[in-house]
C-alpha cells in the first residue's frame, strides 16, 4: 500500500484544493458561493469549471466523462462519453463544455418511474450537483448529478435528499436565530453509514444459482458450527481478507472516502467497514461508491462481496447503521449535550425535536428501512425489532423527566471506571451505554438508526429524518417566534416539557428483543409493521403526503410513483427467488436426491442378495429421502402454480401481499424439508457448495 496516505487521500477527486489551483479566483469564488449558499450557477462559471475539470481529468488518465446518478433502482447509473471532438482531417481534440458539465440527457424510459413516465416518453435530464465533488474512476470523470424527467419530476434519490437537507437547514437556522445564535446561517445534516458485508470465494459463488440471481441462499443446511462461539467477532482477520481490506481502503481513500474502521463481524465470513461522518449528500454518494468498489476489489481477490441483508439462514445478516446529526456552519454539533446537558437549552430543543419527529413519523422511519431482503433480518438477534423506538440512556432520560416533573437534576458527575487492575489507565464512563437492540439510539452526540439493510441507499432514511425533524422545528418556530427575548428561556423549557410529556412513549432504554417489549409497545400504541407490504401503504397516508408536500420534498405524484416502485420491487424480488428455487429443485437438488437414492437402493439390493442382510439403517434413510422427495415435489408443483397466479395479478398491493402470505411460506416449507434431506447427501452428490464450504473455506 502507498505509505504516503495524506497524498493518496482524495488524489482522484476534483476537490477544493484542486479547484483553488485550477480555477481563476473569481470563478473559484463564484463556485464556492454556489456550493455554500445553494445559489444558481451561471453558464460562464460552468464553462470555466468544465475546462479546468477536463484538464485535471486528462492529466490523471481520464478519457471519458459520465453523469453519475441514482435512479429508483437502488443502484447507480452512468453513460460514458469521450472527451474527443473531431476537428477535421481525421484529427480530434479533447473538449468538454459547461453545457456538457451542467446537463446530461440519458434515456428515462427504462428506469423505474412508478407511472410518472410512459415508455414512449423517453427524455430525461441529469443535472450537475456541485455540492458533491467530481472524481475519476476507471479512467472516467464521474460527475455526481440529479436525475429528473422531461416534465421535471424527480426520478432519483438525490433530488429529494437535497430538498430535505435544504428544508432542515432553513428551519434549524430559524430556531437557532430565535435562541440567540444569530451567527448561524445554515445547518447541515451529517451522516456516517457503517457497512456490513460477507465475503465468499468466487469459485464457490459461481456454483450457487441462488446467490447469483438473488444474493441469498434459498437452500442450505446449517453447518455443525455457526456463530455460537462468538470467535469471529473482532477476531484476528485472515490474511486473505486482510489483503482485500487493505486494497479496499486504498481505493476508497483515493476517492476521499474516509474509511476509518474495519473488523470481523459476528457471523463467519462477515465483516464491517465504517467511515468518518460527512455531510448527508456526500455521505450518500460515498456509500454508493463504497458498495460498488467493495464488489470490484473483491473480484481482484477472487472473492464475491455479498450485500444482501440475509444471505445465509441461521446466522446473522448484514445491516447498515446510519449515524445522523446536525452541525451549524459555525461548527457546532446540535446534538452534543456538552458538560451540563440539563442546562444546554439548544441541545434540549433539538433533542426533543428528534423525539417528536420519530414518534409522529415512526411509520415512515420503518418504511424507509423496508425491503424484501431486510424483512428476513429485522427482529432477529443481530438487528433491532421492527418496532421503532428511541434509546436515550439513563442520564438524558432523567434530565427530560426532571424537566417534565419540575424537579431538580444535579449536574452530571464524571464517573471513573473501576477495572480492578491498577496498572490500567484511568478513564471516565460515557453518559450513555450502547443499546444494539434499539433501532434509533442516542450515542453521545448523534443518533444511530440501526434498521437499515446492508444493500440500502441511505438517502431514503435520511430524507425521512431530515423532513420529519424539519417539521418539528417548524412547529417550534411558530410557537416561539413571538416570544420576547427575556422570556425565551422559560418558553423553551415549557416547550421541552410539553413535547417530552407527549412523545415519551417512543423512548425505551431496555432490551428490544424481548416479548415483554413487544407487548408493552402495543400498549403504548407504537407501530409494529413486520413486513414490507404491511408498511408500504403508510407512504400514501394523508399525514405523510402532507408532510412531504408541505416541505416540497415530493409532489403527490412523486409519492405515489415511489409507492408503486417499492411495491413492484418487493414482488419482483420474491418472484425471482421463487423462480430460482424452482430451477434449483428441478435441475440440481431433486436430481441429486434421486441419484443418492439410487445408490442406496443398489447398495441395499446388493447386500440383501449377496449377504442376506436386512439393511435396516439404509432402508430407514432411503425411506426418509423418498418421503422428502415426494413432499418437496408436491410443494414444488404448488409453488409453480402460485407463482403463475401472482404473475397474472394486477393490483400491486394485493400482489405484494400474495407473495408475502402465500409464496414466501411455501418457499420456507420447501427449504425446511430440503435442508433436512441435504444433511444425508454426500458432498460429491450435492451439486453446489454447502454452508460449511461457503462460510469457512477462506
């Protein structure tokens, strides 16, 4: 690895340092003004930036440029154009204009639009997002862009995120100005998305149709050892995996992605990468890049990187922890309690704004983490339950309770840890513990939204968070704006008291995995949406439409389009899994079962005729496998019929529920029987690698 990491970091990014060196001073100032103040960029500035950007890209080996955007597929998209421009006599020059920088024109008809666009309405536009730096990857200049239709509707995940960030900034700034922070002119949301993933051998992966087509195993008996010894978590990293991680860090650092932490996760073959936080827009772009680069670097090391939320049944799946906070342009973290949180009015206002937002829009929070893959994970031992609640920790909860009850709360005392070993250095406890069973936990100066699935774009959850908190702050502003300065302190404390009292039902500091909490949450009136089809209709509830349209995050038609896309994606995912399972049964598992039963039959026949032995044990195994075959085939035929029924359904919500309620349970029943039978099949008979090979042969 290149040892000069400071020089390596951001070396392939058109960052502020490069812009200062490459751009004329007046152009640089105009571009910085656009980035910092969200002002319009003039074409003459764009032209100058384009020339400098092209020169820098060519110097670094780029031959093409692309407008890089995030359509509603959940992945990224790109169309590459070369810099060459013919000048006659068979010669070309390398050229790039401001018009090409600012606007692109990909075909919009083949991307999900949820009915916003017809197939024949193909025109769409990509628009340069100057707040996210351009970068070079694979000899191409990548320009982060937003993506919209010919008629202006957002067809991507970036546009509404930018809208939500601007909305939250405006409302937070207004509230801060009321509180006397008149030097604050903007507030940015910051995000640090931790990323979990599995690595499997590429040669073994290539033999598993389920992993290839669906990202998860649809068949597979548990190995003798899983994660029960807790020996993989934070364990020594295997040399081959370590080489991959070193290579991955280097590729990420070149693109200024601040990859900071790496370690083994709980499940065998599972790992985690965590970056340092950044502004939400850049963090989303970086996370999309991270997922792409993880896969490409894995290929170099003869691995496949699995980002599915639950690739292996019976062991932990993978999540993505969205660490979220708010920071002023003056550098103040609004969720930092300070040394005396009970006396920090600013902190308390923004804390209860988050509490109010999560309580009132818990359905949207759950929806933002909903997918077919994540449904397998939520509520299991490695993930929070599907019930949205907030963990605050004892001290912060006690402060708010004291305010609610008008009682005294003493100042926080730093508590020195007593380890019992005098040789160890002294250190103080944090003001909160960590609660990994909580879906939304306060962790000292930020909230960790733990519900997200590992394959997710983090834009959706942050759109919901930003908008819901902006709405809470909007209501706070309306309530406080007429308050005289000399009475503001008392008015704020009254507001904090009122909001906490009304919304404290969403706060839970206990074990979220227990049945007792599920029962208690029901009594508190909290949502418990266990599946994606259960929660998706909340998107089009009146209160949620009003939230998004009030703050200009989505138009009503954009909301309905996303609702349809999410329903369709869910059904398509289960449909592909069903068809893949059917193919594996037809062409692989059932023929293997037949082959082994023939071997057993021949063995029994030979032993009976030659040795006159009863062969009781082999006969029992043969009978068990024959019964398993019949059961699987009966279920297989039913699965074929039900899948065909689903294909012919037209109502999207009913179709999604049909896949959830009819097809998924049938697939699980097939798996249960097949996995029991698999335990009797020798490895040379099973036509694909088993769990033992996939998880432990690295």
